[in-house]
C-alpha cells in the first residue's frame, strides 16, 4: 500500500561545543548577549520528518512516497533518495530557496541551542495530495503551516485515511484549528508535551479527543506510549535499546511503525509494539537515518522484546 508522507526534508547541522554554555553565558548580561562558540566537531545529517519516516517505513518493507519541498542546495539529499530507491516524484524544488535546515549546537551537559531555517518548507502548500493518485494512506507531519492545513483537507476530500502528526509544529495552531484537524484525521499522534498542549488549547480531554479519531497515540519517551482505540487504552512498553546514543528521529521511527501497522491491517497492540521497536533501534544510532537493520533483524528485536513473531 502506497503511503503518502507529507512533511519536511531537512539538513541537520550538528555541532559539539567542548565546554558548557553556562561557563560562557553570564546570567546578569543575558539582555546584551553576544557570544560565539568554537565548535571543532561538526556533522551534517539527512533529516526532516518526511525523510525520516519514509526511510524507516522503507526498512519495514512499506511503500513510502514523500511529498515535500526542497531548495537549490538539495542535490545531496536527492541523490540519497535515488540511491535508497525512494521516489521523489512529489519532491518539489523551490528555486531561490534553501532546503529547510537546523543548526544545533550541543554542549557537554547536552544543552542545545538550535536555529531553524524553514526555507523551501514554507512553500509546502504548492504540493497537492490529489496529484499522488496511488496513495491509499497518508500522514500530515510537521511542515509549513499552510501546507499542513491544506494537506489535511486534501486527504479528507480524497477519502484517504491519514495520521495527524503536528509535532513541533503544533504551537502554530489555535484550539479551533486543532479541532478541525482532529475532525478531518482518521488517526492522531502526539508526544506527551504536545498532548498536554493539545488539551490546553482545545479545552478537551484526551478521552474526548480520542472519540474524534479511530486511534489517538501519545508517546512518552522512556515510559512507552498509550494508544486510545476501539474504546480501549492500550499501554505499550518501551523496548530496551542496545545503547542510548541519540534520540533525534525516534518519534519519526515510531510513526513508521504505526503507518506500517495500519497499512497491513495489524491490530493496535501489535502496531504499537512494532512502533516501539523502531524507536529503540533508532536511538542506538546517531542521526535520523544512519541505522540500517534488515527486516529480519527488526523481526528479531520484536520477538526478543515481546516473545512473539511479527513477520
């Protein structure tokens, strides 16, 4: 089943400051802040929610189709998609723009200072869901504000079930807009912070909001996740990872498991467990797309964690 993944393609520029920010930022001078950090270590990762979700869904044996926008500097990312065999039929080049980019500086205490340039992502509304005629399932992941709203309406109009996954883009929307999204979506997924913000802005409880969709998922990091579906509240445990290296993209890996489960008619308990397995595999590697497990290896991790075979 072809799954249309609407969201961002981005470069993550990650720099490591070999000291602590607190040693260089004076609290009493914060109002006239003017500092520079020497960062001898720097790396660039392929990221963006659409890219990360598609990559993980590909590992599972799914059929991801990316719908995103990129800038004039996108050649390395486009080459990577080609090498991976991920179609870029609906990856639109926006001339005169940069591909979305995050510039992340981390210190020795794991504090981060991040600057994000949306670039071509701001033009995501130029892509139309109706042009992806083979899509039978979709997800609206973090993207440009107008694009997220349009793609949700497009999916609903086309009768294509989709997950509403606003991620860090949730604060862009007010309560009424969030309720509109929930009314259009078939499924919804949030982390625990986003879920609290959702209830605050809409004035409705998670139990009430779960009544708007077929399933509502709340991820809780190391505490696992909760799936509200079919009148049940399913507790999905966190799968023990082989190492804790980098949480970047773990949520995207989790969502790939949800999409695979929905596309293949798995029950919600199995779907949630598979999503948890994907998050555990990802966290043991740097970046959002550097892990390379085979489908068989994914199945082995699932069986070790839950005592049952998934394939």
